[in-house]
C-alpha cells in the first residue's frame, strides 16, 4: 500500500446556471510511496489543480477516493500541506508572522512557533528577511517563504501546484535545487504538479503523465537518474524526449 493512494478518482463540475457539465478527471488511479517525489505532468486544463485540491481536501470528487495512510481524505488537515503557484502570503503580516500564524492556529505555543518558524526560514535562506513584508520581497523570495511556511507545519505530505510557475528560469532552477536539499533532510512525501517537462525530469522519482481533459493517467514513468542530477545528461535528454512525445500526442486529441 502506498502512503497516498489515488483510487479511480473522477470529478465532474456542473454549472449552476444551465446544468452543463465539465468532466475534469476520469478514473485516475496511482500510488505515491512513503518519502517519494512524484510529479504530475499534463496539458493545461487536464485537471491537475483539481486533483491536488481534492487531495488537499479543498474540493469534492464525484467518485473514487484518495487515501492517506489508508484513511480516506475528507477535508483539510495540517498533515497535508499545500503550496500554490501564487505566493499566497498574507500581505499585512511579516514573513515570520505568516509562518507563526498557521502554527498558532494549531495551538502550538508562541515561543515554540517562533523557534520553529526561524528554523525553517533559515532552511530556505530567508532568516534575514523574517521581519520584512511580502511586498518587500522578490517573487522567488516570496515563494521561499511559502515553502518555509508549508514545511514549518511538518506535514507528512506536501502538495505543490506549479509553485515555481511564475518565476524566471534561473530562480526556478535555484529553488528546485533547494527543494531537493530540504527533501533530503526532512521526511516528506511529495505530489508536485508542473507543466514543465524539465522540472518533472529533474525532480521526480516518478512522473504521472496525464492525458488532455478529461484528465486520465496516460503513462507512469520511473525516473531512474542518479541524484544529484545533471540537467543535461544524455539520459535526462532521452527521458525528456519521451515525455515530450507523450504530451505532443495529447495536443491533437479533440474530445
Ligand atoms: N470550480 C470549478 N468549477 C467549474 N469548472 C472547473 C472548476 N475548477 C476547474 N474547472 C474546470 O476543470 C478543468 C480542469 O481544470 P484544472 O484542474 O484547473 O486544470 P489544470 O490545473 O490541469 O490546468 C478545466 O476545464 C476547468 O475549467
Ligand atoms: Mg492548474
């Protein structure tokens, strides 16, 4: 049994106005093992965000189930963290207050929350900016803060929805490296959505490639490249080539 089991998940949205339906996900199944880094890759609109939102307990599925440690997911839980594409920090709170806020909501005592927030800010290299406000930080720094906030809750599973999608290519590479460093230190299971083939090949143990909408699992690929990885090795290029061909096939599917 996996840490996280996605079992025959389908999701159809119904428009209130006219009752018309959008089938976002159709019978999606896969497993994520404990401590594994799994990327979901697929064309725009294939239901990646919907799947993560269901797993995070923010959206309801039409049929199927998602299990964490064998237990059905029914709502949000601090055991499951989420990082979104938009930085989603509270603009009126300083960086450290953004982190301690969630911890205090969980009834973690103030000095402990402060200590923990500082530890994770150091881990992402933001200790000097703990008293800054989000608008005083670059996009990359804001996303670092969002990552520190997610880790500070010490979740078992982290869901990330294109967290680096809004960043420039160099910052994105730096943050990918840093994420892998933290992952090596902390025992966390990752389900990471991206539309970047490069990112999926660089980060993941396995890639779940999805079809165009309604999203289905098209292929699951084991990424057996040694870590630390080279972004440009012939093996990485071969894998990228294969994945790009899969996505290319989906471009011409009309449903
Ligand atoms: N709350 C919602 N209500 C209605 N339709 C939705 C809702 N959320 C997503 N959709 C539709 O479901 C499909 C999948 O969306 P999404 O999960 O955002 O795809 P992706 O993240 O892969 O780009 C799209 O057609 C989108 O318009
Ligand atoms: Mg999305």
